[in-house]
C-alpha cells in the first residue's frame, strides 16, 4: 500500500478532501488499524500512518480517533 505523503496531503486539502492524520505522539497500539484497516497501517517503526486514498470513510476515522489512547489521530483540513 502507498502511504500518504505530505505532498499528497496538500493536494487533497486543496481539493477540500477531509484527511485523517497521525501525529508523533502515536504509541503504536494499533487500535486504529483494527478499526479502519483501509485507512491506517503500522510503519516499520510500529507507528500508525495513513494510507493514500482519494477519500476516507468519516465514520471509520471518527471511530479510530475515539479509540486512540493518546489522541494522536485527527482530521487535517
């Protein structure tokens, strides 16, 4: 799978697509991956990253945001 890059994020934001993002406080618990495997995966360091998509299921992402124990996931606009 292709991970979302900063450049792709900026293009999606320019197109007014609501995009999930994970900050550096991620502890790699993988709750988001279990909840929304089409949106998140763990990188080589065991931290959550966003998979590149044209759009994201808002309900799945909101569930992942709610399950994150360190509030590392948020919507980027």
